[in-house]
């Protein structure tokens, strides 16, 4: 199942990322959520910052964004007018 969500819908963002991170380690606070799979991670803040990292690259984006969470394909796409990046669960 694929779900598209804006960061302004924080309750859905955290629910989707908690489900996505079920096989990893999930850390939450009032204004951020971080999902780690060993050395790979995705972190999202309520203020609109997204950080991802894997051994060979990192990404940081601030501003309006949509997350497309694809649980069947183990992927989260980060979409803006200027960016279309996919984080794949290792």
C-alpha cells in the first residue's frame, strides 16, 4: 500500500514512519521522528526538515515536501517541485 502525506499532517507522518521502521529502530519526540536500519536512517521534523543517510551519501532538505510511503516496496519517496528522492529500506 502506498500513502502520500504532507508534513503538516504530523499524526499520519509519525504513524507511517513507525510502520515503515517496524524492522528497525524508531525514535520519536514531539517534533521529530527518526528511523534507523543499522547505518541507514531517515529523520523528519515537524518544522519541515528531512535528513537521510546511508554509507555512501546523505540528503538534507528543508521546506514544503510530500512523503510517499510504499510499504510493499520498502521505500519512502521525498517529493517537492525541485526534488524526487527515494529512500529504500536496506
